[in-house]
C-alpha cells in the first residue's frame, strides 16, 4: 500500500514538472508538455487506479505551485469526476456475464 502511494507521488510530481516545462519556452519542452500524462498512465497500468489517483492529486497540487490561475481547481475537479466514472464503470464490468 505504501509503495503504491509512493509510486503515485513520484508519477504525479513527474507529470506536473513535465507539464510545467512549457514555461521555459525551449523547443524540447513542447515534447515534455505533450508527454506529461505518461507517468500517470504508467502508474495506472502498473499499480492500479489508486496509484494514478494519488498521482493525479499530487500533480494538481504541484501544478498549483507553478500555475496560480483559477483553472487549477477546475482541473482537479475534472480529474476527480473522470476517475470516479472510470472506477464506477470498472466495478460494474465484473458483474456482467459474457454472452
């Protein structure tokens, strides 16, 4: 359990820092900006939805350090809604029988 949280923490920090690299204006930062969700996806595939959820929350928190705009809380709410829908759908898929 602690390992999952630590992986989520690392993935969230990596994702937020990759997203914030666009501030530098360097050409390579454009690639990092587009690949910013990748650490969260790897955490979700390797350690389950809890790791990705923790990572997303950490990413929003770290992003708020760099971007003080009003859209940061909205990003957090949007992420929470999407994660809740995905987890809800996943819990119902196990109850369906193959026809």
